[in-house]
C-alpha cells in the first residue's frame, strides 16, 4: 500500500539509475534535428487548426504570469507537492504585485470564456507555456511545459459520460490525423520498426483498471492495461477514492469534476466525469500521457471536492467566488501536451528532441550513451 500512496503524485521515474535501465538501447532518431523541427511545426499547425474546427474553438492569447491573489493558477495535485514559481513585480508600487508563473491555464480558461463572450458550444484554445519546477526531470517530464489548453462552454445536460466520450473521440481524431499527415510528409517516419498509431482508443474506468490489477500501483496498472488491453486509453474517473481507498491519481479539487456519480456496476457506484488520454509508446516501451481533461465542477461539486481535500479556504478566492456566484459558465476543457504529442508522433525517445529546456548533466550523459541527443 505504501507504493500505491507514493505513486499518487510526483510524476517522473524518480531515479536516474532506474531511468538508465528504462531508456532504449537500440534507439536511432527517424528525423535529423532540422527536419524534426519542420515536422514539429507542421504538426502544431495541423492540431491547432483541426482542434478548433472539431470543437468549435478559437485561438486566443493566454497569460504566462498571474496574480497570486486571483486564485487562477493551477496547483496540479491537491496535496500541495507542486508549487508555482513566484516573484514580486511592479516598480514604484507601494504594494508590489505578487505574481506567479502559471503551471497551467486550467482555471484561467474557464473565466476567459466569459471575457471572450463564448456562447454554448463555443470555446477557446491556447498555445500555453508554463513552468513546473517540482518535476523530476526525465525523458518525458520537463520543467518547461507547452500545452494546447482548451475550454468550451456546455449545457447542464451535457454533464455526462456520453458527452465526455464524444469530445475525447474528437480529440483522438485530431491527434491521429496529425500523425498520418506527418507520415505522408516525412517518409522516414514510415518504418516497420514501430506499429501504426491505433485508429481508436478504448475507454476504461479507473475502478475497472483497479479490479484488473488490484495489487499494483497506478503507473504499473496503466502500463499493464496498455500492453494487455489496448495501446490507447482514456481512463475515466481520476480523483475519487477507489475501492482500495486511494484515488487513481491526485487531481486538483477546483476544476475537473471527479465526484459526480455516473454508473452503477456490480452494485458499485462509479464517480467522475473526467480522465486522461494515455498511449503505449513503442520507442520508450512505456506508458505515455498525452492529455488530462474533464467536465468542470459546478459550485456544488466544487464545494464537496474542496472539503474532501481540506482546501475550503480556497472558496474566498476570486475564481472560486465566480463559480459560486454563477459568474462563469459550465464547461469542459483540458490540456494536450504539445511536446509529449510531438514525441509520440515523431517516435522520439526524449522530450528534449522536440523542445528546448534545461536538463541535468546526469540525464544528458545517460541519453548520449544511448544515442539520444537533446537539443540545447
């Protein structure tokens, strides 16, 4: 059980000796750096255009820094283990602004739906940049984060699993289309070394995954399911405590709705109208998360989740007050990792091959020994 608890938050392998064993020994990049950068930007443009088309979104600007007092920064997990970069700014002010670098635009987006006058069925998409200083830096976790953060206004009757699944299928259609486009444009990507991208993803509830592998911690459950059941998954219900007493993963209490009751299966009540898209990465031979998303909290479900998380003091913040006072609409939204997606579609072994960030020397040395060369 201790392993399960340790696996609830804190992404990354966590040990460089272990990482050295995990990274592939037979790796060879399919594209040289210059061609890879051209592919990255073609994929980026394709996804932005088609994501907006499929979900009726418009690209908008997004903040890199926010006022700490606004409450709109994303704390990612509800255990307080990952905190934002913070600094004071405002030369000449009697009381300087305490600003934070965003960790994601999750809460800002929902408020922005009102600012941009988005009607029901309309939404926004952003080319978001963030800093997450508390990550363990490995092959697929970076302190520099780039995401397509998107949000769309919905109706009360849309708050159900069928609507959630429909949106997920549209997202997968866009990601799959980007991969096929890249293969057409870059023949070197059409290799027998790796399988084709799966045409469809499978839906599984976190409770059902636990039932399949009750003794395994979360990441090992995900790995086994991807290897044995389907190479592309959407895991439903992340945040609610499962039958073993632990949530599948810690999830912030003030955006995704993970308490709403959904189906009853074998006499057990299931919860949550949110989830993650995960795929099997044939290059790293590991689980690979592409997106976290969900139908957002109502004022009632937010209060329940904050109480469960011991964070009811958040209710006084402007973002939370806006939800409590019906100042912002019901919505669905999520973040799709840009570099994670490029890494998956271009069959690279490391985020550093498709983005430029900072990496420890020990990691760069391990990668160089395995013919993995990060950009600097």
